[in-house]
């Protein structure tokens, strides 16, 4: 398989599995209703700092995912598709991260650039079509965002550790820091445990 075809297959899987059917079912679960309601009320009030649900303050979780959902509601309206789209995008981010890591690992193992690119794309294709990641990317809960940001932070740390010294290494370290910060903004300090374990 050529690198181009492998990449196109992964992109097609992302659209077909993660994005196309996000609005096919109504919002029914308690978590989707709660997070979607908080995000919708943010948009309605024009106040993105106060997390509220039916007049009650809701600060049990950091605000990042709610902000992402509110931004999606601003663009696409208050629909099931809009509140789930950020989770689907996070599913795509997680697949991209493991693809980048797999490509680097293949190159370290002595594969050619094209072979390594195909390996990365096929790993992404697998990640996008496995049952649990697919379900996680289609439900408006925190699981997929926290997974995407922690995986991305870990892969960026791996890229920094295995790459040449210089600007690229500093860039990967910066990406790892940003992704770790986004993970904290998703789930709190617990999010630092997984990348720290990977780095250690």
C-alpha cells in the first residue's frame, strides 16, 4: 500500500466512523444532557466563565470540554451533532498522535520513510475503527478528550526524547506541555499522572 492510500484510508475512516453519524441519535444519556445543557446556557447567556445548569453552579470538572461544546453549538446550533463534535475531533487527535508515534518507532526500527508512513497511517486506521475509541468519540463525555490529550502529551514526549537536539526537540517538548495543560483543563490534576508514568 502506498503512503497516500494509507493516509486517505485513515482520513476516510475518521469521517465515516467519527463524524458522519454524530447527529443520528437523540441526546439521551445523563452526561450528554448535563454537559450539553451547561454549554448551551453558556452560549445563551454569553458568559463562558460561569458554569451553570438550570440556575445551579457546576464546577465539578474543569471547563475546557464545556467550552469546546459551547463553541461547537455557536457554529452548528444546539444539536446532538454539535455537542458530540468536539469528542469526535479528540478521537481524530488521538489517532493522529498514535500515528505520529508509530511512524517514529518504525523509523527507529530501520524502516524506510514510506514504510514508516504507511505503518503510522495503518495504526491510525486501527485506532479509529476499534469499538471503545469509536464509542468514546461519539458520546459527549470527558473520556475521549482526556484520552486524546494524555496520549498526545505522551507521544510528544516520546518524539522529543527520540529526536535530534535543537528546535524540533524544543517544539515537541512545548507540544507535550500544551497537551498536558489541556488534559488538566479537561480532568484536573489527575490528567498529569498518565503522561508522567509514560515519561518515567
